[in-house]
């Protein structure tokens, strides 16, 4: 997909006399699905727009040329910007696969009266489909037509480069926002933080979050969660705790998944006592530890070969009415097998099965 029309097709349209399209007739060889799609077109759509939409719905790349179809429509119907927008809105609603192609064509049509936001939308679409080259071509085409870059489109580019793993380009565009005198917004900051995380530059990501907080701009929950997960995975418990504290400072109430990441960080770091403290804090906050949290705790005790503490932990859970889930049961089973206590394995599995049946019966 490119933003330049194929010269051969345009030339062919100019030099050859094409058969006149009968816009009121889409032919008889159409499928039931196409008939249904046509019947569901918005009644508010103008006749000129419906005429094109019918052709797009029944479009056959083997027998038709989309650029020529659109050129014929422009010549016959003399559309205005509102007509183009109506077509694009309907195509987006029904998720028509030709949407991007029609947008590319429209951007070059005078009747469309393209603006910066139109280029922003198509660049965003390219980004969703990981079409980095197409997005860059659209960006350069926009600048070549004299449109001025603004913070919105630059933020879209940061997000695009960040998701593509191109840290250098993301950083360049982020700095360009500042050089142009704009203040990065929540989305620009968030995309740049994610770029640092994907580049495994966790210190830089954390420093950028601190820069945001100094300006009273707070990242979204998923950004904090990504940084917390990154620290958790490598067992950096100090970094994980700092991010966990920052999450609460930002006014985000930690859920069991965030707590599980902090528990995992302490377990990987071999700090089971601190991991246990996180679980205690969860229970104090009336937040029920999930099966993942419990299994992480049991795995940590297994690595320490701390059976006595494990039994005390299980008794506490039982007293609090917290049932051992499947993942935690598997940890216990593996541990008991390693110890050669086969009877205990069967007992644990049987108890888990019985409790699961009773729980299902209650609901």
C-alpha cells in the first residue's frame, strides 16, 4: 500500500475511453452476502455515496480497477469532502478491506480537501498493521504537500516506532516534540516509556515516569504494569517496589495482578519474607490473593526447602477461607513427588478436586 497512484492506471484512464459505469445497477451476479451488505447501508447516506458503496461491496479485483472506479465516481458525482467522509465512515463500520486503499486515493483528490488529521488517521491505521514503511511514506507525503507537523501526528509516530521496537526513531520524534515547543502529553510520554521498556532501558523508563510526575502527568495503568513486569521478570525487587509505590502515588489501586508481579519480583530475588509481606498487605486490604500469588509463594518455599513455613502458610490460607487453586496444587504435588511422599500427592490432589466440586455446586 502506497500513497502514490500507479501512473500507468492514471494514464490509461486519461488516454482510453472507459465504458460508462451504470451507477444505479450493480449487476445480477452478486452473492447473498453482498445483497445483505447493500441492504444494511445507512439510510442517511446520500445516493451518490450509496452508488459507490454498492460498487465497493461488489468490487472484484480480477475484473475491476479500484483507482479507475474511484476516478469515474469523482467525475460523475462531483463529491464533496462530506461525501468522502461518509464513504470512509461506512467502510470503517463494516470493516471493508479496501478502506486503506480508498483513503490513499482520497488524500490525493482535491475534492477531499485533505488536512493533517486525515494523514494522522491513515498513519495510525498503518501502525496498527505494523506497516512502518507505509506510515513513513504517508508522513513524508504530508510534509511534501506543505502540511505542518503538530503534536498529535508526532505522538502517533512515537507510538508507531515504539511498538515496532525502533527505539532510536521513537526517541528522535520525542525530542522533536520538545524542540517544536510542545509539551509531551500523557500518550507521548507513555509511548516513550514503552519504547525504553522494549529496549530494556528500565532506568530511563523510570526516570521518564518521574519527569511526568513532576509535571503532574501520570502514565496509564498498562504502562506502569509493563515496567513492573519488566522489573519482576529479572528479579529486581527494589525496582519493582519503586514502581509499585509509584502506581499508588498515581492514584491507581493495585489489583491482584499487579500484586502478583511484585510477589514474583521478591520470589525471583530470593526474598520470600518480603513476598509474604506483600500477601499479608493484600489480605489486610481485603484483596484476596490469586492462585498465581499463592503458587509463587509455594515455589519460593520449595526452593528454600522450607516445608514447615509452607504448612503454616497453608493453614493461614485455610483459616481465611482461601482455597488452593490448580496452579498452587501442582506446585505442591511436584514438591511432594520430589520428596517421595506419594500418598501426600494423592491426598493434595484429591482435596483440591473435592473442594472444586463443592465450590461449583455452590454456584
